[in-house]
C-alpha cells in the first residue's frame, strides 16, 4: 500500500487490487471489449433491446483462478450477449442476458481462458399475476373485448391464460383473426416463438370452433385464428406460452 492510501474494509477479495469491488460498464455499441481488471464483479448496462446488437468480449484475467461475477442491470427491456469464443469458454453456449441475468467465470491462466462456473436467469422462481390485454381485431372480427387474463413467468418462459368475447362479421365458416398483447414484452422473430390452444364457443354455447395460436412477429403479440360459426358475441378461451427474447 502506498503512502497516503487508506485501507478499505470489507472490500478486499482474493487476487484483486485494493480499491472498489465492482467494474461498471455501459454497452452502447456492438463488439465492446471489457476489461474487468482484478475486480470480482462486472456490472453491465445496455442501451439496446437486441442482444446481438450489444455483444461484448473480455480481456484476459489478471491472476490465475480469478473469479468474475457478471450481471446485467438497468432498463428491463435491454439485453447483451457474450459469445463462447476466443478466451471465453461457456459450457452452456452463448450467454444471452436479460436484465438481472447472472454469469460466473474463472480465469484459467495456463489455458488463457475464462471458464464458465455457473449462470442463472433473472427470474428463477415463478412470478405472475393478472393483466388486461390489449385486444386488436383482424380479419372478419368486428370486436374483441379485453377481459382480465392470468400469466406466470418461470425463468424466461411466460404462460398466459385468458378469455375474450368476440364478435364476427360473417358466420359461415369464415376465416377470422384477433390479436392479444403480451404481459411481458418479447421480440418474437418466428411464428413458432409463441404457441398454444384456443376454442371459441358458438352463440348457443353448444358448439365450439377450434383456434390456432401463433406469434404475430410484426407486432410481437399472439395471433388467434378460427373459422367463425356465428356473428353474435361469443366467448373465446385461450392459453399460450412464449419465451422472452
């Protein structure tokens, strides 16, 4: 310790320099090179919702056996990505991080590699609640009411269940579509990124028309399609799941 330097209690870790215990880095461009120094905690923020637009790499570790904890914080929709390449070896492949996701690495000086120790998703426990989805009409649907729906999020998978009162324009087995907003935002890239089951009851309540449930990739929501059986308002029940991307 040099002359005039003070000892900072509770802030010393094996293999690290005296000083602060965290490196804060904002990812504001793609392919950012991050130098964690000798510190054990790398706290990242991102300004982009697309992980592949905010990739980062790491400089070599400072001491053999150095442990590095990485966490993404900040805006809930922002993401980043660390590839398993170069001096980084990730046993679970690319680390695509959402806010509060966590990654632990250890520096192997002999092999000159950061090796993955563990990782965790931001929400490992089950979270959920109710929300009132935004309903949007499509082909042959004149109105679709917004009734309270329930959802659960386990890790990065969201399960949704709800009901809607739907009115169609034409009754004679006409292709019909309405849309349901998501309780947790996701950047859906393919129609198969969201899937589920749904049924629409006939006005009498004695007949049902099966529905298809897929992702609307243009607007990041659920698309529910069916062949109409009546023009009067009838109840559609639906469930679907998707991954937060």
